[in-house]
C-alpha cells in the first residue's frame, strides 16, 4: 500500500500541517461543567505525538445558555474553560501538532440521559429538532443576532489562544443544520424560505461574522452533512447544481475548507458519478475539502454508539480517490479514539499493529 499522498504537507493561510490526516471532531464529555481538564489536554497531546496532522477538537459550545444538552461537554467561553483550552493548544503545539476547535451550538435537542438540562429551554429556528419533535423555543431575531455574535467571539478566542484554525459545526442536525433543513426550519422571515440557499442565511451570517473576527489569514473550516441523525438518507442538495447553489455563497462568505461528513467515504454523492461528497464539494467550489467516514474501518460510526466494534480495513479505495485529487484532507474518527498512534502506524506500514475500534474506547480517554 503506497500511502505517500497522505503524507504530503498541506498549507493554507494559518494552517501548516505535516500530513493530510485530520482527527475528526469527537465529543467526549470529559470536561466537568464545561472545563477541559489536564487529562483532556494529555489526550489531545498524545494524538499530536502520534503524528496526526491536524486535530479538530470535540464539539465545544459557544456562549449561549442553552447551546449544550450535556454539562460535561466543553465550553469555548468563560475564563476557566478558555484556560483549559489554552493548556490543550500549548500541549498540542509542544508535541509538534496543529489544532482547531470545533465551535458548536446544538440547537433543539432531546434531554440528556443524565437528566441535566440547561437553565433556559433549547432554542432553534422553529423550536424543532426534526419534523414532529419539538423540545424548545423558536429563536427571535435578537436571539439570532446574539448567537451569531457568540460564534464570532468563539472564533476570535480560538485565534487569540493560538489555535491554527477554527471549524464551524454546521452538520448532523444541530443548530446551523436545523436552519438549513426544511424539516426543522419553518420560519417565514428572512431566516426561512422554500429553498436551501434561502435557509442558508443564518449560516452565511455566522460565517461572515467569524471571518470578520478572525481576519483574512486565519483558516476557517465548515463541517456539513447531507444526512441527519433522524434521516440517514436525507439529501440537502439532490444534484451537483443544487450543491453549487448551497456551497458557493458560503465559500464567498469566507469558508476556506469544506469538511464533508459522510458515514462511509466511498459512497458516491450523486447517482451515476464516482465522486463522494468531498469530491463534489471541491469540484463545485474549487475550495479545499476534507473527506471522512469509516476510513480504515469495516463498520460505520453510528453503529459504534450501539456498541458495535469495527475491524481495520484496507485504505486502497481511499488512496485511489486521494491520488486522483478528489479531496485534500482525510479525517479519521474512531481509529484515533482507540489508538493515538494510528497515523504513525499507517506511515510506517505497520498494518498488523492496527487496533480497529471497540466500544471501550468510548468510555475512556485512551492515552
Ligand atoms: C464518540 C464520537 C463523538 C462524535 N462527536 C462529534 C462531534 O462532536 N462533532 C462532529 O462533527 N462529529 C462528531 N462525531 C462524528 C465524527 O467526527 C466522524 O464524522 C465519524 O465518527 C465518522 O468517522 P469514523 O468513521 O472515522 O469514526 C463523533 C463520532 C464519535 C464516534
């Protein structure tokens, strides 16, 4: 297996990384009351020592009272939490890595199994998480303005603390995606509309604010998915033309890299074509893209939450697409939960040492 294309350096604005492998953002809930601990810093440092090119943090929530449904998910605001993140990025840099926080607002959510709820109701475009599932309130225009400002503040803080880039979480049925999706955005004001470009107004305003706060030279990544946790086969864009109409305004607003979330990277995005989501996003925008989804594993990630294990699998199909130039970067999730040295093992061709993924890795910060 010739993995050279995965081990070329990559540079874009503030981002300067030694290879094309990215740690996918993965929620861990190991930050009591939202404050990342020294163990969290050691966990990320270990992935930098293991030669991950770019680490994307677990989703870390912005400064809105109801931006999270879990008290142990890290905050990206407040003195203590930001001091925790300062320690994280210092550790990652000392170990020769690069990192960006994934900034996040969950929108309307089911209550967490712990029974903890935020001090105010969840908020979203229409109080809906998905069609027929309401568990919060509809945001006013002033809520929207404050939320956009909070995304901007988080991005500015990421830059101030010395992170290498920032990723905006616009995927997987959370707040920004709740605006995109007709199933959860029933608004009749300027933040709603019949078409996807109309429902993208909130995302566009977030991106513009983030860009304004970080300046032109700081790399901004946007994570998107066509699927939702409640609708795996959902397509936001059904054709390449619709994809172009969705993504290009966001590219113009300031996105440098589209992080295209799929559960299985090898699934072609549109029928009859041999390009995946990241492949199409690159083709229609000309921007850099990140692919993700079951790289190096036999099973996909949502099954992992149901306790399913996954064995190592070949990277041949990934390399075929990478060598063809379909995308620029490759994000890897579960293999890096189980094994901080996954990237190093791939570089050294030590495939017999690869561990796969078992559910025990969800329960601890494996060092
Ligand atoms: C434990 C866990 C937590 C996750 N948390 C997030 C998250 O906070 N933000 C996000 O965008 N995706 C999240 N994901 C999705 C991953 O980033 C990734 O897209 C997914 O696991 C597929 O990659 P993989 O097949 O290599 O694991 C999570 C996945 C796992 C397994």
